[in-house]
C-alpha cells in the first residue's frame, strides 16, 4: 500500500508540473533505474525526489536527491503528508543561482 501511495504521489507531481508549463512524466525509478528521478521533466532544472510520508527526514531525502542527481541537475525534494500541502525543498544557493539566471 505504501508503494502505491508513493507512485500516486509521483504521478500527482508530474501532473502538477505539466499543468504549470513543465511537461513531466513519472520517472523510471519504479523500474529500479539508479540515478533516475521520480519525476522526469527535461526542461525543469531540478532533479525531483518525491516523498509521500508522515515523518520525513529531509536531510536524508536531500542526500538521496543529491546523489541521484549526479551533478546533472539541482537536487530537490517534493514532499507531502496526509492532509498537508505539497512542499518543494531545494538548496538555498541552488535557488539563488537559478533565480539569478532568470
């Protein structure tokens, strides 16, 4: 059941990105591809790690996203708990760098 909840959340995040101008699909992470994002969006500058849990260790999740990103994109964690908002977490310096380029 937990696996299904995570997969649903990955699809939800892909839809949210797509609906807001960043075409996205669920990544191949569910097939065991190492280093692949949970959500693939070629024009989105972040490597997305999705976490749908009640108690998130944010630093562990960011470490995972950073390792999986492999320096190709900026790492980010998109998370949600029951009845909560969807949150986006990234490294502050990555955000500032991206904003400066806009």
